[in-house]
């Protein structure tokens, strides 16, 4: 885009954030190994300075709320008949989803432009680091879950939602879910059609799942 065509856009400064992550890779023989991956992301530098704003709030979880769905999972497990607890088609499932392209799926609230390598570009989607980014993503994802999956949201804690098959807990781009296994195949398939995701779920005793840098490990009497 020519610079003269971007004179009406608000200018947004950016930077590249680079770090190392350990990722699971599948080898040709089907085995899984861990490798270090160098990651680089373009993020916004939208400073607050002295400006006070009340339009940037985005619901998030708290320490006590994080225990809600794991406790619900244990309750549902205890209600299953012992002979069916590991093979019933509606066996309770607890898992997590990480939406990798969350902010990039949301349109900019107002026109924005950035300068990279001495060239100007119009930014059509949100970038991590924008002050309204988390709120815009929450409203987008909330609408998606409500419209596509029939979720209803808790008034007192708006990061919690449920439908007749499943409960979810949303913390920005991280999601924890608890529900019956048959429905969660539908839920995960629907999310994969819209977003780039990774997910994990408990597969019985000694299995693990991660959420917000916490590891949940299933043991015979709980977590």
C-alpha cells in the first residue's frame, strides 16, 4: 500500500518478540520426541502513557475459578457406574485448548498502519500487545461459542460458559473444557475448522493436561 493511502490510519509501532519453546515432533517411525523451536512474533507496542481508559477490560479466570472444572470432572467421574467409567460413550472428559492464531482472527476496531523495513502496511487484524486486543478477541470468541455451539455465559463470572453437553472456561486464548466425550469430538472439530489449535485431555489415571502453566495429573483419588 502506498504511504499516501495510509494517511488516515492511526500509526501503530511494533516489535518482533523471539523466544525458545519445547515442542513435540512426530518422527517418521511414529514415535514422538521433543525439540527446541525458535519462535518470532510480531507484536504491537501500544503504550498507555497517562491516558486512563475503561474500555479495555477483558474477563479472565482467578485462582479459585481454575479449580471449578477439575472438581466438576471428578464429580462426574464419581457418578459413572464403575464398570463403565473407562469405556462409556459419554465418559466425562477434561481437557484444554490453546488457540494459536487468536488475535489474528479479529478485525481491527479502527484502521491501523505499521512501518516495517521502511515500508508502510495496513493492519487488518489485531496484533498481540494492542490495548483492545484481549477484549476484542474475547467478544469474538464469546460470539462464536454462543452462535455455533449454543453456550450460555455466567453473569457473575463471564469467563465461564456451558451448554447441555459441556462446560468451558476461557482465559484469553486458553480454554479448559469438561463434558462428555461424544460431544467434545464435535466441539474440537468445530474449533479446528475456525482456528489453528492444539489440545490435550486426560486419558485416565496418570495422564496429564496443562492449563495456564499448571499441570493437572490424574491420580486414583483425584489430582
